[in-house]
C-alpha cells in the first residue's frame, strides 16, 4: 500500500512563500509516485487533526523556527507519528549556526573564524566600539547573518566599516543574535545527503554562481539570477573532500533522512563548513532537487523512498 503523507507547508515565518512552493513540489512528486497526499498549514487545529487522522508519515517543508528548531519534531515524537527529517536533537544543533560551527570545528573541520553577538550587546555597550573591535580583529571582508534563520535572509557581505552597522540591523530583523564571520573566497557548493537507513550518501555537489556575486534570497528563488553547475566544476579530489565534509556534518550534527550542507572550497582546495540545513528547499530552483536529478533519479522515486524510510525509522 502507498503511504498517507501529510505535508506541512506555509506557516508565518519570513520564508512562508518558499515553504508553500516546496510543499507543493513535494506533494506533486509523491502524488506521481502513487502516495496519498494531504497538504496542511500549521494552525490551531493541526494537533487535533494529526491525532484523529494518524497519517503514516509527516513531511514538513516548514522553514524558520516553527519547522527547524526541534519543537515540531518533539511534538510529533510525543504523538508517535513518524516524520521525515532530523529528530529534535539534530534540528536544534543545525538550526543554531554558531553551535553547528563549534561542533564541526571540534571534529577538525575548517569553518570561518567568527563571533556571535546578541542584540543586547549593542544596547548595553558602545555599539560603535563593539563593531570597531570586531572589524579590527576579524578584518574585512566579513559576512553577517542571523544566527538562526534560512534562505539567506538578513545575510550581508561587509566590505568596510560604513556597511557594518546596516548589516547588523538587517540581521537582527530575523534573529536576536547575529553571526559575524570572516569571508572565505572560493567556490560555493551545496552538497545534499540522503540517508535511507542503510548508510548516508552524498549526492552530486551543486556549484552556485550568482550573477550578483552573492547567493541571497532573490538569487536563490528567482529563475535566471544564478548559474548552477551539477556536478561542480572542481577537481575530483576537491569534490571528494567536500563530500566527506558533508557526510561528517550529517553524522556529527545527528541529522537524519536528508540534509544539505553549504560549503566554500577555497583556492587551495580546502573545504570550509558554513552551515547545515535540516529542511532543504524543494522549489524549482532549490539545490536538493537539482542534486537528485543529477544522480539520475526522479523526484517521485527519491521522495517516496525518503518517506518510506521515515515510516520505518
């Protein structure tokens, strides 16, 4: 029998539109595979509906804290309803970018030098002095991003002191903590990982080349804003090292079923860990589906295999 899959999409996060598109794409693929599919928004009737309908598996495409900070995963675990993706422990680790960087650094992985500052630091201390100290020690260019957010919202590359304060304000729109890290020049890769319970495997690396020079929200979701190369235009040894890093991140952060790891490969061929995603985008321009297609699978086959693995686990 084909499974009954309840897909969660939408929500009230800044990434609502991306979530809706992702949910629709996953639903279409699973329907083509013969699954019984239902799409719902997270609302005040969701828990009651889940307990009454008891779907075989929940596939959340919710972005932002409601879908990626581990709380939804904890509720589904308490309800004894299988779900696609990492459990609450893995979600918490990956959602917190600074924490994920610390864990990967302890595993011997290169990750850009950084500092994480709460908004309160700038209220209680001299904001100008704080920014001057960070700039002097880390040195421009820098990347400023919300410590817990996705889809590159609130992310800025900072070239000089004049841009720094605005970048911090932009990041604080999405999170009360901002991660400031040293910019690493190189080739930007997204490596997706699938784990169906028989060992994790890395999919072909997707290289991103945004025309604007920065892979921001518009460059991710507006067709024609970015060139994608699958597999990436790097030497086999460099791609192998990057894939090993992605698999290590999937394991070290206790991720499950599927993930996407963002990496920069510098000009010496060294891969640098940037972040891991437990709910990769599934839109027409998203990186995870591109990697599946590059491996020769159809989205219907791959998504049904993932949903089936989640039911077993």
